[in-house]
C-alpha cells in the first residue's frame, strides 16, 4: 500500500485570485504566500474547480471558495450552488479577501513523466511511479500497473524523465 505524503498546516496570506475558463477548466486560481520557509516555496497555487456543471470536483472547488470566504469573514451568496459555472462572480467575491491571513493545510504532490525517443518515434508515458535502469533496458512502472514497460537500450536514441512538484491545498481556515 502506498503511503500518502504528510499533510502540513501553514500560516499564509491569500495573495491573488484569477478566473479561469478554458476548454476543460472552469473555476478560479487561488494564490497563497506562506509566512514560513518550511514548505520550501514562496508561493502556493491551487485551482478551485467550479464546473461548468455540478460535479464532484465542482463541489470540492466550491467548498474551497466558501471556506476562504468564511476565513475572510465575507458573506457567501444566498445560494452557494449559484457559483457553479460562474468563475467571474466567484473571483469578484474572492478579490475582497486578498491580503487576508489564513491557515492552509497542504500536501506535497508530484507527477512524473518519461519520454523515450526510438527509431519508431517518440513515446510519452504519464503517471510514472518509477524508472529503473538495468544493463540492457529502461523499466518504466506506471501508477496502478503491476508490470513495467520495457524499452531496450539498443532501440533507444534518447530518454528523459521529468518531474513536476506542487502543493495541493486541502483545507483553509481563519488564521
């Protein structure tokens, strides 16, 4: 069983908010500046999904928005579900909370990607758990798979492993 990364409570300042409406994303980007160097980053970005329709991620994102409004002592709209799919309205409400001191619960997250160039083309493998180099090949184990993918060295022209790290905001409270 995989162990979850540790959760940490950090004092921070809510620093910025931006409405996002893209092909597959509707919501608000939230920015926090930790008051301590304990996290090793000077800024934490988080996305609060708001739709465009009522889904589980949208309810979770709506919860983040409402907790942030509560921490800043800003009255939420009469019917909170009204904010689903309305990123501009949520951003306007949250603009009033910029500068507010909050406590955020964060968890470090990581995503690894393996790219390999062979004589047959380029292949990218997402959600990589581990890359092992053996004498004649690279073994790439993906998350939720039991058997690693094998890439023979004699066919590999070039390979590259890329890691993306960020902090996920799990909870927001008044400081």
